């Protein structure tokens, strides 16, 4: 008979962390999609990261059905981390304020963890909406289960809104990097994926919306932050030989692309900096 891990009782509490900033135009849909879930032991922690619109008033209408943490604007990583630190659940689920969950999402993931006691993190499939129109993700965004570290180096293959993980996993690998203005999720998933398999429930249980102007993924020069994440992992000496080779190859590729973009914009000094960085890692050296 399979034994359940000690950090997850028969009916584990699920803590949902929902960061938001000036999303009064859509935040109520995200909140309602959590409250409409059919799982009983669930807490929703909304972290208002210094909103200046009508977000506060909208959240107040939910009264004691949610927990609201308000803080000065410090970015999505700090907001998520504040929610995680306040969480009382054994399982942590994330939801971005422009996304929504479909019915049964929490129940399906809790059931997965119950029947897979060694699993640390799982995500679900998703429906993509761009500018109000449903679209199909390209092949490069295709989700896979298992050890996805090498594939994840090119781009983020894990959607925060689709994830549920054991809180103990975050105790092990750490929280989101608050120094990263973007690609903070890419950074965390790499820190997880080099060591742990990412499991997949092959059913769309979230709606992922995009195309609006305030998305972090629309920020320019995102590869700069991905390069930083890869370099830190290489410097940590935790990767296997194969993982290290894949990481160095991807870092070199991203440095070349980023340097080319810098040169086109007249930032020759910055271009040289990233070309030199790639050269050091190709030689097996570290960042200076």
C-alpha cells in the first residue's frame, strides 16, 4: 500500500497565491475562478502590489472569502513571495491575475499528488487566449512531463497559473528572485527542473490570457535575465555534465543574440560585455 508523504495529510490544505498590480479591469475573474473550485480546504491569498486603480475596492467585495496582503510596489516576485510566506497550506498553487482556472483544477492536482507521493511539482495543460481570440501554442511551447531541464533552457515551458507544488519544494530550492524584473518564473523552474521531474496533467484546466500592454513577457531584452539565471546555475556546480553542456551552449546562443541586438542599437560596450561572458563560459570559466 502506497504511503502518503508526511508533509501532506489525506485532505491537504491548498494555498493559492495571486499577485496583482493595477488589474482592476480583470482581477475579479481570477478571484472568482478560484472561489468557484470544488475543493474544500483552500485559502486564497491575494497580494496587492501597490495598485493605484480600483483593485482595492474590488477585492474588498469578497470580504472574508479571501486574504488580502497589501504592500508597496515591489514587483511580481516580491508579491508572490509575500503570499508564499503567509501560506498555511502543504500545497502551493499560483495564479496570475489575468488568467483563470477552469472547474476541477485544484481537485485534479490534489488527486495527482495523492496518487503520486514522490511528485514535487505538476502543471496542467492550458487554453491560450490572445487579444480575446483563442490560439494554438506553437510546437516550441509544447509541454512535456519528466526531466525537462534541457528543453526549458530555450524558453519557459511551465506556466505559473498551471502549477501546483509542495511547499517543501520551495523550502528546498528557494523562492522567486526579487532582483529579477522579469523571467523570474524561468529562473525558478530551472532551479527545480535540473533536479526534479515536472509532472503534467494532460488536460486544459486553465485559461491563459495575453496580448495586453502590461504583460511582463512583453518587456524588451528578456534574454538578459535568462542569461543571468543560466550563469548562476553553471556557477553553482550542481548540474550534471550533460546539463552543464546544454546550459553553456544555450548561454552562448543567448549571449550572441543579445549582443547582436545591442550592436544594432548602438550599445557596443554592452554587446562586448556579453560576448566576453559567452567566451568565459565556453572556456569553462565563471562570470566575474
